[in-house]
């Protein structure tokens, strides 16, 4: 995990340098801010993972007239570096493959991004242009905006450019863009180089599918073990994180550490213990209290003293870290944030593997399993994948990065996504079968049966026998007076809070960020905008990608899907 930043069009001011330092927690090992072309400054905060030390894989990476900073990991970097005609400064970095691929593909940016197997957000410049690229799902974040002078600012998080810009936008996942240095203030025109396959055309037998799911996921985990820092797992005790832990443990020479968090009466803690015992790996448990979950939300943002960040303030600021007011993200993010804070303080683990993305790919959330039919579920899976960078991926990135940790998510490997998204939707909505039956059956023997075949519980709900949502709702009912709540539409006319809990998060958010600049980036209530909801039931529908995805399911579509997704299936 690293932090990148850029300003194109002017010299860096002290105020801009301070803004750049707001994301130093993403890379506490090295900070660089270089002018790589006239009025083109690239900034980099490094978290050393692949090779400790500052020299071999520092950034910017320079060669062939190009300079690049990248937050990411390129897993096929060695093959992309073969026969490079230039000697690159800092060429030991896996991210140097961005330059070598760009040269190999005759400066075709779309082909370059498509060739990268990994997660990344990069800013690259030569004497004529600035080039931007972001990984297919948006695992690594990237935002941009323009200041009053027309200069372009780009950064890994909203907080490092918001106060400098008139308006902040996210750079879309699976896209790239070229910005001419002759006219840097022109609107960015992203070009899409990747989209999640939308047609379910892999009509394989169940047995063949199980083999492919297992083989590709194992390879996805294996390639993400790149690096020589200590590895750990975010082990919730559920299926997804447990599977990732089981696979990775088979490849790591040094025993990884499993980390879990929950209330004292959490059912998931016991399940996590069983997994750790089964895998014979160390297991650290952080027991938290409901009061800690309440106290961690308001807090104060990290402070910077003599350019050194205090990334462990006594009262952390979850809303500041997550850059959202969506209640679902914040609820899940509280425990995630506390656990990452604990890991950073108490261990030498720097890289964490997690199970995010599986629920979206396999459509295993409870409301998704209640879809009217398999075609509706398929449409909802595609929609949820489109918004992952605003939900689970966002939570994972911000909760870990501010504590100097890196998160890796094998389920969101491009090859695994391409397989699972093209499977028959009926394989993900099986009557009388547990959710993710296909995934579970593909890994028989890899986990204890009581974990492998345990039904899904939400992360926030599984913290303990008392639902965290109920705890927070009760607290907010006392905190926000009836009179104040009744005036909520006057204070928050846009996306007016519907509960006192939402009111509290929104209040904190607007005390921390300028809503008019970046409130539009926050997607909310994704579970209430399902593909089978009527337009008048949908949230986020105006000027949103969802407005183009209102599903009209015809009976012949359902019949064709049913015929092609059942019975004897050949191997494609």
C-alpha cells in the first residue's frame, strides 16, 4: 500500500505540500515529491513490501523519457520487464512494468493497462502528456480535481486534494486517460479498457466448474504472496476469509498470523479459532466492547507534527478515514479499523489477505439470495461489482492504509472475476442449497466442515450476540434530540437522513469534508437499489450508472436462461 499524489500546471505551494502529507499513513517508509517535467510534480509515500529499504523500489520510476508513481502490485511484472531497451531508475519495483509495458505496446495506454495483472492506480508523465490508469475493479483508489488556477490535482484519497480543488471526482475503475500538458485544464476523458463480463456464457458442468474455481482461486492467492514482509489474515471465521487463509498457509514458508475481532460473546470468534487450529497457525483475537465502537466514530483526524504523522491518535476518526457517511460501510468499518490499528501497533505484519469480493461475485448476501429469479440475481451481481470500489473495497483500503498496512483481495483477481461472472446464474441461486454452494463444494477438505458449511453472517452483526446496528441506533437516539432530528431536511436537503444514526454520520462527515465538493462521491444504501426494485424505490438513481440499469426481464429471457443453465452441460 502506498500513497500517490500529483499537481500538474503549477509549482507546489506549502499548503499543497501539507495536503500531500495527509496521506502519509499510506506509506510511512519513504516520502518523495519530485518535479519530473516543468510544472509536473509527482508525490509518493512508500510502504516497503517487496523489498525493505528505500533504493531498489523507490519511486518515481524513471526511464525512456517517462516517470511514474504507482500505488499497487503488478504480479506479472517480471514477464513485462523482459527485453526492455532502457535502464530504469528504481527499476527494481514491480511497478516499473508500467513503463516497460507502455514502451512494448507502442505507447498504447489502453493496451498497457489491459496487460497489467494486478491492482494499481498510477500517474505517469513524459514531455507531452500525463497518463492515468486504475485497476479493473478499483481496489486501489484514485481521485482528481481542478483548482481555481486550472491546475490538475490527483491523489490516492479525497482528503489529500479536497481543500485544494473546486470539486473532487473519482477516477473510474477499469479506465485510463491521457492529459495533454499543452492543455492540462481540459476535462479528463476516461477510456474504458476493462469491464466485468456481463454475459453468462460459460456453460460448464458442475464438476468442471468446481475444478476451475478451485484452481484459479489458488493461483490468485499464490501470486498475492509476493513480498518478503510478514503476512497475516483478516480472519472473520466466515467462509471467504477462512478459505483464503487455508490456501495461503499452504504456500507461505513462514507461518502467517490470523487476526480476529469481536465482542466477547461473538460466534465468529469461535469459528475463527477452529480455522486457526485446523491450519496450525498463530491466532490473535482483539476483544472489543460496544462502547469502543461508539467512541471510535467521532474522534479527531490524524495530526501532523514536524512532518511526522500521528497515525495512532488516542481517539481515531473512522469517518475521516473512510471518507463516507454510508451507515453500512461505517458499521462494518468500525471493527475493521480497530483491528488494523491493533495489528499495526502490536505486530510486525504488514500485508493482510482478506476475503472481500466473494459475496458480490457469488451473489450470496441474504437479499440477493431472495432475488425473484437467477436473471435478476445476475443483473444485481453486475451492479454490485460496479460499485465495489465505493463499498467493501473502499472500507478495506482506508481501514488498513491509515495504519501503514496493505490489504490484498484474491477473490478480485481479474481472471477469477472473468470466470465467476460468466458462470450460469443458476449456479449461484440453487434452491434448497446454502449460499455459495459452488464455492464451498469446490474446497471440500480445505476447512473444517462446521466452517465450510456454515451460513454467512454479516461482519457487523457477527461481532456479538447483540447487533452493532442496534447498539449504534440506541446511542444515536439519545445523542440526536427529537427537535434536531425533525429539522433534518432543512440541514440536509440532499439525501436527507432517515434515522438518527444516519444523521450522526452525516453531521460528522460535513464537519470533516465539504459536502458540495465531494458528497456526490458517496454511494449509499446499495442494498436498497437492487436490480429488481422499482425505479421509485431506488436510492442514488439520479445521474447515476444505476439509472441506466433498470432491468426489464422478459419471459423469453427467463425461459432461455432456464433451458441453457440446467440439464446436461458441455464443457466450453
